[in-house]
């Protein structure tokens, strides 16, 4: 019988010598012979069948420990159970990758929008489709505090994103909501922040839809410019005779990789849903 030295056995099976040594150490594949004087390992070419099976089971997602146990038990039904579980794990990974890809595509669109957006302070009338968000109530009025508190609230939102296993790439597109009743009362009170998620994201607690429609919008940089920009937006809406019909949305369109005094640099779009004024000849309902 011709015995193969470890290097030759490794080369024939397209693996490393270190791999064969590891398999020996964990009792997964022992050499057929070990020279007592030199410690050199030697293999029989027929042991390649075992290596083929190890690589096959590894390609199915089974661990080396699981493979070793199956070699000992020779239990086909248990192998089937392991593979069924692995199939479910793969489905879950596919789901995660699907949403990750969607999140990356959303980020690409956000940067593209940024490059085409109006200059800071410009007011526009835009038709915006329905958007799905994961919303979190931090129970602290954002407008009573500064950027430090806002960052702490974002940490809480980030924790919720992690707990719910949402793709972290979504976190680059966050926002806050000022409810219509607060707008009507002339109060800047909001504790709700959100991240945009993909349209086909499964329903769960915290998932909501921002209705589509006509929005009056204004763009600006920096957390500190929101109040002033919002007042300009409300003044414009009143001047044009528009009716506010829903919640005010403050959306961070894109996070820019530029920092002043360690603060995030963001480009923001304020959005207020409106209904145009009635024409002079239009009667009431």
C-alpha cells in the first residue's frame, strides 16, 4: 500500500497541511500512519472519500463538530434534521440580505437626491408617495433640548433597530414627526423619531406608514436650523392659503461625512402635507 505524506495528501485534495493537522487534532480524520521517530503523518488515498464528505457537509453549512458526530453515529435521520434547520437559517440570511440590499439602494437614492436637491432655504411643492417607517417614542420633547439629548434619543432608536433585527443600513435615513394636533395648537412638541424601512418590510410593532400626497417642503443643513426653517414653511403655507392635513415630517435625507466640532452634518427636508385652497367658485361640501 502506497502511503502519501501530508503535503501530497493536502495538495491532491486542494486543502492546506494546517487543515489536515487540525482534522487530526479534533479526531475528524486521523492519518493512517504516524512515524514514531519523525512524527510525520501519512495517509491512504482512499481517505480522500472522507475529505470529500467533510467538504460536502461543510458546504451545506454543517460545522466540523456536527460532521464528526455524524461520522460516529451514522444516523441519516439526524443529518436530515440538521439540514432542515440549516435550510431555515439560510432562508433567514436571505431575508436579511434582501433588506440589506434594499437599504443600500435607499442610501444610494438618498445621495443621488442630495446632489439634485434645491439649495438651502428653498421652498418646494412636492408629491411624495406612501413611505413605511419604524417609529419609536422616546418620551422626551426633542424641541425642549439640544443636540446632546437628540443624540441620546437616537441611541435609543438604534437600540430598538438592533432588538428588532432591522438592517443597520436603515439608520442612515432617520427623522421625527410633529403631530397635526401640535401644529394646530402652535406647539413644537414631539418625542417620536423613526427610520425609513423598505416597502415590503413585514408588519410588526412600531411599523407605520407616512401617507403619500402633496407636501410643502423646505431644505436646510444642521439640527439647529429646524425651528427657523419650520416657521418659514408655516408662513409660506398661510400666505398661499393651503390647508395642513396631516403630520409634519422632519427627514434627514442624507448624513454627510463631514464633522464640525464632532457634530453630525446632515441635510434635512421638512415636509408638511397640504391641500390647495378652494377656488373662488368652488362651493362647500
